[in-house]
């Protein structure tokens, strides 16, 4: 499926350790259920499980209406598609150069920016 080439649709990631997942999506309200179902079908056909990362800042864009949905709306759609929530995780974003100047590497470990 060519979803990674379609603007706004999720791009599945495959990591070297075999983890599959969607870590970003830019869906609108009108397409969300169909795109989620397509991803479920895709990975089921491959015989692989996958994870859909959901963050508190995730939003579904409006589909011709005045408002979209927040992360709770996307979470409800994912649960309806058979996903189960895992314990909450944190995501921190910062410029790598900033952290290399304000923190020290643990002794015996190398740090790169």
C-alpha cells in the first residue's frame, strides 16, 4: 500500500529489532477509520503485529467541518479497531545540540549530538 507517499497518511516504521508501528499520522476525521482499517489489514496480511503510537498532541483534522478531534477521539477510533492502550509514555523533543551543552554523559558512556 502506498500510504507513506500520500500526504497526511501515516507512514509505518519498521525497526531493526522487528518492531512495526505508526509513530505519526495526519489524518482527517472523514478518513481516519478507513486508514486505520487499512493498516490493520496490511499488517494482518503480513502476519505481523504493530503498534500505533498515540500522543496527547495528536489531532484529527476536520473533514469539511469546523472542528476536528483531539487525541481522545483518535484513541476511541483505535480502540474500536481492536487496539488496546498500553501504559502512558513520555515524549521529549529538543535540539540535540542544546542537550550536549547542558548535560554530561554518564561515566564510561559516549554521547553524540
